[in-house]
């Protein structure tokens, strides 16, 4: 079974922030770049629709002069291509349209020619003339790429700025817990440090201190009990040992001391028995139930 890695609260907070920030950044990038692409594409579509109207108007009035429409871009982009088809099937195309249609790769309304992307649209006039337009939308792609790069740059800056702040806040939260661990690492722990913030750690530290006070008081009581018991038992034991030694040395020479010593030993042993019973009663004092009785 794989062992689960233990993490500090600061590590957990930082990792959670990184995940949330990455998800947030991804969503912002998708949304903003989508809005930029949609807006730019709508503008280009409007320009394309206006171009189709102009071409159809020119075709209705007579011969189309393609140079008037400036289909070549001023920004070193490939041309936008137009083709007119009359009701009789006669076609008239802008410069390079035939080669473009032979070389392009088409996916639905989109066409790709090397590094250029084109959007197809068409319109049929009232007299039956069909105008087809392959609109260069590289400017849309470039706008979207610029938006993505700007968002990424801003997000990277915000990420490191927020990461510094999050790590600082995480250390502020975890440091009191670390101080408690360090304080309780010693053998003799009287109190743990109490921090004001965060509130949960403050309350936890106070609870630890109350528990430590109770434990220390119990330890002191037990030590005092052992000391008192040792002191109380030392006297009868010494007396018994003294009479036993006396009997060992002189009971042959003075048989009359035997009865006296045995009587004394019996009294002291009974005294020890009562003392031990009292000590046991005292040691069980925390478990005894107290009954209150009114005195008259």
C-alpha cells in the first residue's frame, strides 16, 4: 500500500492556491481570447459583407475593376479572393483566385493556404449574380494570439505576486502550530505559546495549556502521594526491622522479650495495614462519589 505523503498546512494552502489559480487563468485565457477572436471576426465579416456588396454593385453596373477594391493587404498578408458567377455561368475572379482554389486546404467555411487562414462567405444578388469571398482572417488570429500572450504575461506576474502573499499568509497560519510542536518536544512541558491569530490556534493553545495544567497537577499530586506514603511507612517498617534484629540477637539469652517484640510487631503491622488502606483510599479519591449531607 502506497504511503500517503504528509504535508504541512502551509504546503496544503500553497498547493491549493496554485491549482485554483491555474484553473482560473485557463478560464480567463479561454474567455478573453474567445471574446477577442469573436469580436475581431465579426468586424472582418462586416468588412467582407461590405466588400461583397461593393463587388456586386460594380458587377451590376458593368465591368469590375479589381484594383479599386484593394484586395491585397497593406500589412504583408496574402490577398483576399473574390469570384463572381453570373446567371449564365460566366465567372470573373480577382487576381490569384484560381491558384488559391487549387492550392488551398478546406475545412467547411475555412481554408488554409500555407500560413494564411481564410473564411468563406457568399451572397447572391437580385439579378442572380453570385459573389463568393474568401476573406483573409490572419488579423483575427494575430489579435487572439496577442491577447493570449498579454493574458499569460499578466497572469505570470499576478501568480508570483499572489504566491508570495499566499506563502506569507500560510506561514502566519502554520507558524503558531510549529511553535507548539517545538515547545512540546521537550521532556518537561509546562505551557505552550499562545498566539493571537489565527483564532482556532489561539483556542487550541489555551485548551492545551488547560490540559497541561491538569496533567502537571496530577503528576505533582502523585509525586506528593508517593513521598507521603514513603514517609508514613518508613516509621513502622523501621520499628519492625528493629524488633526483628533484636529477636535474632537476644531471644536465646532473653526469652522474655519474644512476647513483647511479637506484640509490638503485630501492632506495627496492623498499623501498616490501616495506613496502607488509608493510602489506597486517598489514591482512589478522584474516583469516589461525594455525598453532601445537611448538618443540623
